[in-house]
C-alpha cells in the first residue's frame, strides 16, 4: 500500500475527481478526511470507505471561508493524529462563465472565491499541519486551461486555474526545505458532471474533443491515479511541477484526422 500510515485531506470529495481520489487513497492505506460543502455527499463517500474496511471521516466545509478551512484541518488532526497529504481539489465552473464582455462580475468573484481563495485558505492551515507531521505533499487541482486558452469561453475559470498554477509554484519554492512538496495536477477535459454541465450541447463537446489527440474525455479515476502518484513517496523529488494528464491536448498543434 502506497499511503500506509498516512492521513489525507481531500476537498471536493463528494463527486468527480475528489470522490475517486478518496476511495483510491483509502485503498492504498490512507486515513481520509472527505471534505465538501455537500455534507451528505461527503458522508456517503466516507461511509463507503469505512464499509470497505478503510478509515474515513466526512467534514462539511466551504473552502472559500477561512473558519471552515481551519476547522477541516483541525477535525482531520483530531480524528487521525496528523496530516500528511492535502489535495486541494474543490472547484466550480459556473454556467454563466463566458467571455470577458458577457461574464457578470458576481460569476467571476464566486469562481475566484472557491477556485483560488479556497486553495490559498486550504494551504494556510494545511502547511502548519504538515510541518507538525514532519513534512508531506500538497496537490492542487489546476487545469489544462492554465496552460492553453479555452476553445469554449470561460474567462473566470481559465483565469482562476492560472492563478492556482502560479500559487503552486511559489508554495513549492517557499516550502521545499521543509520537506513539503507542492504540485499542480492539470487535468484535460473530463467526463465529469462539472464539465458536462458546462458543455451542455454536442457542439460544445465536439469543440473540446477536436483538440484532444486521444479523441475522448478523460475519467475522474484517471486523475485520481495521478493524484496518488503526486501524493506518494514515489514522487519524493517532485515539487513545483505542472503535472498534465490531458489526453495530449497541451502537446497538440493540430489533431490527427
């Protein structure tokens, strides 16, 4: 087991990448704190893990709120005695997110509050906990759109993920001598509820897929396996990395016919 005797905190745990990662981390031996603003969803994931013989708790938290981020770390340490891995994965993609002309200020602000401030506040409380544990790994979910412009307008989301990527690099440099690794997972287009709600027409889906050399959307389980590598000791010399798991989209100039 690659995460034996370690404790992991995962935000956005009720669905998608977060849910798959919680389950995989538990199978690999970790104690898991399943954190989500959807408390019932987080509890369902924690219950499934414990029913399968793992150890997990559910924490209801809004990552855009300082007090909630402080509490999610406190509850994790209280339950399991420490924190070794933090996966700051919670994020939104607002249906009102469009180009700079039409996107409302409230949509931009809400996207930043969760996608960017949520990572900042998570790290604010996770880093001291990792120090107390003697070091560890932080994985922040960015996106391929942090590296490329999006074919479908989503200015707030794209900007927010660029900010996550930049923040990850600085955190990695600042905390490297503390044995705290910080890396960014950059998924490509995924077949998750989050993206499928945004790509709500076949035309929008095809505008994305035409750029993906593999010709398909990725799966949340594939991102969970990438997060597992970044979280594990196998990645012990990896920090500040942009870890793209994207079906080749960031490598493509033109796609094959």
